[in-house]
């Protein structure tokens, strides 16, 4: 498997998103730049300039709108076709740590991380169409009044909040290694469990919501998203920053019960050791074993983000140094018994 790479910046890629159809992917970096690329050949189609270092982004299913969250507190709204900036929301003394559309794109969830210990973490849920209409019609001097729902569990330092099956629940991860399951729209706590020793860097669902996978400094763990019961775990010696589950996990045809997980020792610490841990690990969830490992010899830093193509035929990585690499599985992956 030989990837091709794209690079639109020399700063770290913090997040990657592939659109619903799988023909476009978007990379966002610490310099505030967001780039749009063709997945087929890596041609850059356009770029968008956010208000600050971009930590998170999401797209509507119809690939019409893009929303990004920056570390200086702004949530920026863009029209994908043409790259027009539609406006932004701002938050005082808070970083926009996570943004995500609900299924059907009716709601937008935003996680704010405080810049001061005197300020609380906040998770807000907004009606996307209402926000978009008000942003488009706002004059520069207007104060934007938006109806939102505040979800702030007691003493829970949220890093990510994602919609569960059919938007009937919300699962939240914390800086202290906890997972929290809330009912929605009731916002009642169903379960709260300690699952990692430190911050949960990211979590993701299988396409059919049958499992949930987390990435943290002590490895990758698999849970039942309805009960948060631990099902499987993979331990590694280096921090894991990102995890993605194959869309073919429970497919009727060419089932691939796999996930990929990656990370690495931060660049500022690599001088202390020759072992950097930049490998991409391919794991069989059913058998709880690693079935493959990829390492690009040209890689210069940890992997911060992973995303599978919707058809499960490959994936994309986002790395330090501004590189994103596009991997497409060769015949070995489909025919070798090791990967079944």
C-alpha cells in the first residue's frame, strides 16, 4: 500500500473530514487554514480561512456547508461551493474544542473549553438553520441572539460530545478519562464511567452504532455505546490520538471488523527517545488482535487525525508538519485471510 500525500500548510493538521459521498476531503491546521481536496488524486480545489487555529470541523451531509471551531473561541460558517465565509459565533475566554452536526443536520453541537480555571466547560446545542439565517442577515454591529440548549454536566471537563443513534442520546468524553451517556432531548444522565487514565483524545462510532472506540494515552478501547460496557482493548506504549472504525465493520458484503488507531510521541519529546511510535495500527475488533501495522518512512511527527472513506476502501491521515496521506487498500487487504 503506497499512499500519496498532500500538503497545504507547514503547521500541524488537527482534523480531517471526508464528505458523505467520499469524493472530497477537508484538512484543518493550526494556522487557521482549511483546505478542500479531491480524494481521487489529491488535487486542491479551494481553501477557507478561519478566525484562528482550527481544532475541529464538520460538514453537512449535502456538502453545502462547513463549520469549524478555533482555539481562539470562534465558530466559523462557510459555504463549501465557492468558499464564501457566512459569518461566525464568538465566545469570550473559551476555545471551540468540538463541533458536530446531528444526523439530519438539524442541530449543531459545540463544545467550549475555558481558557481560565475560573470558567466552566460548556456544551451547547443550536438549531443550525436558525443560526445560519441569523448569521447571514446580521449587520456587523448587531449582537446575535440565538436560542440554544446548554448541556454542562457537573464538574465534567468535556473534550468531545457526539450524537448517538438517531440523535436519541449524547455521549461525552472528558479530560480526565471519563465517558458520559446522556439521554436526548431529556439531557438526563444514564451512565458515567471512568475508562482511561487521562484525557480521551477522540472517540468514534461504528457506522451502525454497534460499538464505540476511544483513543487515549494508554491505548484504544471498545465499548457498547448503549451501556458503556468495555468490550475490547488494545494497549500501546505511546499516546494514541485518533481512531476510526471501518464502514464495513458489520457489512453484509466484504465484512471487515477492523479499526485503525494511531498517534505517536509529540515532536517536542522525540529527542529523548528513538522510539517515536508513528505507526498506524490495523486491529481486528472481534478477535481483539492487531493484524497489521503501517509506517511511512518519510513521516516526521505524530498522527493527529484519521478518517475512513465511506466505502471502506481506504483512509486518510492528518499529521504534524502539514501532511495528509491518502491510503487505498490493495488486493492483499481483500484477499489475504489475515485481514478477514
